[in-house]
C-alpha cells in the first residue's frame, strides 16, 4: 500500500498546470456509448478513475485507445450486445453509474452494479433511478445490480431533486437517457454545475437537442441518432481550487494555470475573506497568503456556491486561522471523516451535526494519518505540508483517483513530499 511521506514547513512557490475535470470526463466517456461512430476526448487527465472507466467501457463493447502523453481518448463501440457493468469494475467509483443512461437510451437494457467510491456518507442513486423510471424504464434492483429495460424511453416532465438539492451525476445520467427518448423531456431542478454544462455541450455537438443549458430547467427533444464528435474537457475546478488552497495553507505564492477562475468565484471570495490575496484572469489564478488567516464561515452549496469537494481542503487551511471558523456541510452532512485524522495532527475541531467548529492553532504537528476518501486525502496532504515534522498519509490510492501526480507537482512548487510503498519501507527497516 502506497503512502506519502511529507516534511512540513515549506512555502509553496511557483506555477502549476491544471488538467481536465475528472467530474466531466467520466460521464463524457460514458456518452460515447450513445453512438456507433468514434468519439475523441481531449484534455483527459491520467487518473485511476479514468482507467476504471476505460475498463467499464471495454466491458460494454467499446474499443478504447488512450494516448496518455497527449491526453487523448478514442472510443468506438464495436459490440452493442454487452450490457453488464460488473461489480469488480464498478465498485471502485461512484461515477460508474453514469453508463446506465446511455445503455438504456441506445441498447434499451442495462445491468449495472451498484457503485462504490469514497466513504463520505450515504449517497443514494434514487434520483438516477427515479429519472429513468419517469422516462418509462422498468427498474429492478437485485443481487447488488440495477437491472433496467426500456422499449422505448419516452419523454416526460421530471423533477430531479431531494432534500440535499439537485444531483450533478444524476442530472447527467438522465440527460443522456433523454437525448434519445421519444418526444420531449423537461428536467426541472437540474444541476447547474460546469461539469453538467460540459456534458450537455458535447451532446449538442453529437446532435442532441437541449435547451436551457446552464439553468435549472433543461428541455430535451429526443433524436433517433447521435454522431461521433471531438470534445475537449473543461479544466478541473476542484484541482485548481485544491492547489490554490495549498498555496494559501503554506503561506505561499502559487499561480494556477490552465484553469477557469469564473468557475471558482465562491472559493475566491472565501479565500479573500480569510486574508488571502487572489488575482486572476481568463485562464490563471494567483494566491499570495498572509502568515495567519482570518477566521471565516464556509457553507457548501450547489454551484455557484462553495463546492463540497473543497470543504475538507479549506478546513485544513482554517486549522491555522486566528480565531474560530465554522464549516457547514449542506450537501453531504456526513462528509467529515477527515476531522478525526486532523485531530491526530493537533487540530482543534468540534463537530456538531453538519457543522464543524474549528479553533485555529499556531502549528499542526506531523503524524501518521489514514486517507479514507478522495478530497479528505487532499486535505491531509495540505495539512502535512504546513505541519511541524513528518506526516505520513496512508492509502493514497484515494488521491490518485482524482489528482494526477500530485506529489510530483507539489515538489515542483517546493514541497518535500515523497511517495513510498509499504514494501519499500519494510525493506528499508530491515
């Protein structure tokens, strides 16, 4: 099992380049199942989740050529008889459920294992299934699989919401089903996140008819056929935000390049409220941090609010604020697994329901900590970068799911971080 060994206390200084958005590329890859022509996807990040999605597409009859150096995927369906996304592939990530919509739309049947992914609390797929049923699909969940049939899908008016608000992945999944359904689908309470917009823009280029992109109401007129397309994935706003917060957390001066700052306005506003100097233009974002931060309140909200996927990272920064900060998790109320590990490093955090109350400390102390989810892993790395002494972050395969070579890129900014395997460590100890 690999781990990161971090020697804290170094300011991050320099430039870092951002890759394609993980939360865009995975449903975009699934959308290739909607056509029998070749789909070319550009700015594809080298991530574990991308590799997992490639294997799922191959299991569903697609030929996939991945040029990692160029960041390009070429996907072409060669066998439409395969409709099972098996547990051994799907269990590693939640986004794998997004093949359900394309399979129902193009092949009229699907058998998809219930997904896995990060342990951040209950994240049911009931909205995905509700949307498919509204389009006329017959759904049965048994033996750990979603089994669905539709002959054919038909347009409907669907309210896609819950007590936690809209669903990003669910919106994309239902949209992909609706683009080939008979008639018109009106999708109310659709997610507005940039990743949903990116998927819809790609589907439009394939020949889909979607009105209201970027709003809470999408109107989709079904078509009988979609064509192949070339599409470049948007920059990853969560990766950009993570590196910006990393620069701030270490008191550094970091410029994040190849990003799209308008996707991060809520994050920029909160960083500035904490005393961080933030400058930005069309495709870059610079942070210059003070020695200490002002305490702030942060509430995670659907886009354009503060992203839940940056909650853990901003919490790591606020452990060193002058005073008491509060973080309110309004998307996934149980997304606080990282709190216990930050405690091991000397953080003072009290959890009350969906709120974390953070009392800033002068310094964190390096300690062995365990990564349990993707974004919590990033937070532990950020905490280790600023802590006194050595921090070991174990189970870093979580972070490799969503950040390409994060250790190498942090080293390029001056961090002292090394990747180590348990085997190597044991051999060194012997």
